[in-house]
C-alpha cells in the first residue's frame, strides 16, 4: 500500500494559493512520493490533470467525502 509522504492542505484558500503550494511541495518531493491535497472547492478537479502533468507528476486519484475533495498526486 502506498503511503502519503506530504499533505498540502488547501481548504479555505482561493487560487492561486493552492496551486502555488502544490507546486512548491512537488518541487521539494522525491521521485515516487505521494502527496495529498485536500480542498473544499472543486476548481482543481477541472484543471488538475493538465496542471499535475505540467508539474512533471501524475494524478493518482481524487476522492470526495463530505464536501472535501482529496487529491492524491505522485511525483514522477
């Protein structure tokens, strides 16, 4: 089972804050690391695949529970 190595909690933030924080976390992460990014706004869900690929990583999954979107991203 994969283990989350870092969390970028973007709940309550508006753009571009969450994207900047995610970019920094991915830059600092090691290859193969899994990062989770919980959000309470769905905006990243639309841009996520393109953004994550542009940052040199790939989306592992997105889950939604009680209004929180939880994105899991693997650094490649």
